[in-house]
C-alpha cells in the first residue's frame, strides 16, 4: 500500500467526523429552538388563519365579492 494513502484516509475520516459534528450541532440547535418556541407563546408558531378568526369574532371582515 502506498505510504501516503493511510494518511489521506485518516484525514478524510477526520473531515467526515467534523461534518457529522456540525450536523449534530445544527440538529441540536433546531431541537432547542423548537422546544423554546413551545415554552414561550410569544415565539411560538402561529397559524395564518388566526388573524382572520380574530377579525371574524370582532366583526371587521370584508366581504369576498
């Protein structure tokens, strides 16, 4: 086997480990953000229909003609 090959394989493996670690960090941040948005209503996802429902309840709807 070429003596440079094991070194190159090791470098490629280390690069793969770094990419996996970055994916894991990104996934962890996304999970943390989703959890935080569920805990804090101000940052939670709101349905696009909510303003229409509020308008209907308030009687401020426009006719769709």
